[in-house]
């Protein structure tokens, strides 16, 4: 989930605010980790997250904490940052799910406001009372992670999914209201999973599905694109940050580059590789503060000195800080509950490779555990003519999958069941497809061991802990430009020798 920046906290002096995938908003004291207060987006606000559940970036504005639970009753809320008490809440007409972008604070058109993406498009609410000011739906997307960029009285909005591209909106006062006009909409194949646009002196730089792009923000004109430069430079999913006229490009393959923010083209002035990098799909956003670069890489936090006089500076002794656990867990503590999956769609070309690796045949029965939008079972049925069963807990995804199976003409072959995969009897399966975390696979192991001899298990991205592999395949997806790892086991399973 690195394209969601691993749900970065919001830090405000003595307090830090965290939002979990299940919608827990927790305020902790920075000095010792004490929990000060807690809310839940679904239980307290009727919030509705998207495919990947909740991923909010609460915004501090004075004494207020601005959050986006989504839903019909409190789509956007302002809380007292000290206590969590509700100051105001906005109910967007007809409701809407939260997307995955951060809020932007603006004073455009003479009105102080908060601008963000919901799944039906961009919305703006007044900072004083939360009243809805305006909406823009041309960039509607169920997975948008692009933060709006405020440029004076204009707002640059982007999306890498659906009607992918960028739009420049002009805001002007119209009495007590705001008038919103579209200066332009420009189609652009931005990377749908990375909040990658940064503005530098009249231009924005971002990552497309194939590389880096430079755009004149006032007109939408593409100045250059690495995929079209001689020689074409393509690289995997990447995140950007700008500082002092330069860009730090952090790639999902662990390579970090210093790129000149130039209108002349793509110029790299240095690069290095993150030590002990774990292969990944997305890239967590880099952070620059006080002349230092901070990189999160799974469980590593790395700090690099960027200042030119760094070699002459004395190196401080390393410090290790260990926070004590709270004296008592809160009554609503749920840290020990079963870890649930969130829906992360597997690229279609990787789906095809998974089924090919498992050597699916017409006589097989294929199970997808956590079937999401049904793409694996539908593809198996269409390509191989086999029966396919998907288990999925999300009711909306179940209904969507059934509709897609009918549209694909495989309704009689595909079954989507709203079932907890950890309680399911899997013994009828010839092929099991999974995209689950290692701890989930480990919990599933007793059920997998009951499969009949010759059954195959194919996993996207994660291996079953402690079980010997039959095959590992590394595949670069043409859809997202990232490298994916596929694992294959054939029953009976064999434990690794330790």
C-alpha cells in the first residue's frame, strides 16, 4: 500500500494524529505514545471508505482538525484537535465516499476553504462552518489520490484513473458564493496510484504510467515527457518532492534520483539505491526537512544529508528511541483482531500470468480468496472455460463482480459468495489464487493443507511463511509499469528446512 504513503501521520507540536485502514482516528501524545482520544469514521460519523478502506490525511488549521470520513452525514468534519469534539460537519448532497487525496487549504476567491477529492469529484467547503461551496465532477474517480494544488485563485486538479488528466479551475467571488470556471481540461496518462504532482515556478512535474512529465500549469501544455525523449527513459511507479529548484524522485525499485526541474528536459544529477530495499509496487513519498531527506521503506526509516557542506559537518552519534507501551489499552482496543484485506486490484496482465503459472485447465475449479471486483475468476472462466468461485466480504464488490460476470458472458461459470475466507471449505479447489499478506497466508495454512494432491496455489506478491516454493516468477506489468512477484506451490505442501 505504499502509494498511500503508508498512511502518514499528521504531527502538531505535542500531538500526532493517525488514521488506520479500518477508520480509527487516534490522537497520541508525542513524548510517550499515550492515547489522548479516539474516533472511528464509520461508527462516529457514518463514514464510507473506498476500495482500500480508509486513508485520510487530517489537516491542522489553528485549533481545528479537518478530516474526510466520507458518507452522507459527515462527509467532511472539523474536530477540536485537543478533544476530538465535533465543531461542524458537512453533508455533501447524496453523500459520497472518501477518496485517497489529502485536503488542501486555500484562500482562493477571497474565501478560506478546504478542497479535496471525493469519489464523485472535487469538493470545497468553507473553513468557518463547513458549508459546501462548490463541486467539480469531471475528474471523478473511485481511487483518486491526487492532492489538489492551490495556485493563487486557481486550483489544479488531477486524476490518473477514469477520465485521467489535469484540470485548472479559476475561483472568483460572487457575493457570498464562489464562481468556479474551468480554464482547461487536459488528458494526461498520470500514474493512478501515486500523488505525484509538484509545482515549481510555473510548471508542474509528475509521473505518468511510463515516466516523468513536465507540464505548463497555466495552459496544460506538455513541455516534455521522459517516455518520448531520445532515448526514452521509463521507470517504475515513483513519488516526487521538490526543493530548491530540484526534484527528488523516489522509485519503487529502491532507486532515488536527483532530477533538475528544467524546461529543457530530463536531467539526472545523481542517484543512489536504498540499502536492503524490499521489492515493492508503489513508492512512499519522500520528505525533505531542514536539509535532510527522509525515506520510509517498509520497516526502515532512512535519513540522508542533502546540504552541500555536509562532508565538513561533524556526524552526530546515532540515537535509538523506544517508546513505552501505554499503561492500559483502551476499552475499544482492537489491535488483536483478525487483519482484514483491503482491495488492491491486480493488473490484468498479472492476472493472466497468475493463471498461466498455475496451468489452469477447463476441468479445474479456480478459487479466488478475497476476489475484489472479480477479475481473476472472470478471466479464468472466459479464457479457460472453467468454473471459478470468488469469496469476498465487501457487499458492493460482491454485487459489482456478479454484474461484471454477467456482462462478460460467464455468469453460469462464475460464483461470487459473500464469505469469510478463513471459515471457508477449500477442498473442492484445483487452483487457489491469493493476494494476501504473509500473516493472513499463515493463518490460512491449515485450510490450504487440506487441498487434494496436485492442487496449485498461486500468490501475488507474498509467500506463505515457512512453506517451500515450487516456483517464483518476476513479471513487469505493462499496465502499471511495476515489477510483480508471483509464487507457486503444488500440493502436498512441504515445510522449509530450518
